[in-house]
C-alpha cells in the first residue's frame, strides 16, 4: 500500500517538473517571440523609414523640380521657343492676271515677334536659288533647292517688304505674293 502514494508522488513531481519545464519552455518561447517581434518591428521601422525617405525625395522631386521644369517649359514656349512655318517655292505655279503661271513662294506674308526666332521650312522645288531679302529687317534667307529650315529673327517692330534678290521670273520678282512679300514684326 506504500507504492500508490509513491507512485502518485512521483507523477506529481514529474507533473510539477514538466509544468516547470513547460513554463520555462513557454518563457523561452515568449522571449524568442518577443525577440522576433522586436526584430520584425525594427526591420519594419527601417524599411518604413527608407520608404518614407524615398517617398519624400520622390515627392520633393515632384513638388519642386517638376513644376519648375514645366514652368520653365511654359516660359520657353511663350518667350523663346521658335515659331515654325512650312512653305514651298514652286516655279510656274501661281497664275498671273492673264492666266500665265509664274514662280512663287506659297506664302509671302510672315508675322514674327520682335527678337523671337521664326523657323521657315522651305521646300524649294526649283533648281535655282531664291531668297527672302529684307535689308531693313536684317533678313536675308538664301533659299537653296530642296527642303531646308531657315531661321529669321527681326530685332525691331515694323512692316518690312522683302524681295527675292536672285534674278528669276521678272513678273514674280516685281509682284507681292510671288517673289515679294511682307514681314510684320510686333
Ligand atoms: Cu526668286
């Protein structure tokens, strides 16, 4: 009859020990979990900081650089980016008063802003050279055969007559709308 108490004693001790072990285990597990959580939070904090630094630098780029760039682009568009016109020079293309056709520029009146470049892309279909020459405006575009882009800049306001300085069709050379025209600078 002494074995049951001993038997009951020792499982109780074992139970207590195992309970202690479990407690220790759970404490260790808890510590481990705390450590993992702490490391996790630390990692998240680092990532979060990095992300927020990157995000703020991107946002700064967006808030400061981009509007400045677009403002500059707007200023450029409004003030200094060149205007552009395409035209052609075609021999025997424009009818005269009697129905004959004469050499002509397809466009002979040009509006420019003072001091602002005007680009002219001219397709000269003639095999001869023509020109847009207005000495009083400081303009002398020598129009070579083929397609080329020329830039004119007029330094003062006014309405300036231009002529073709290269001998070509006599009627055209003497007539506005053919080999003569006006540059109006405002
Ligand atoms: Cu000409």
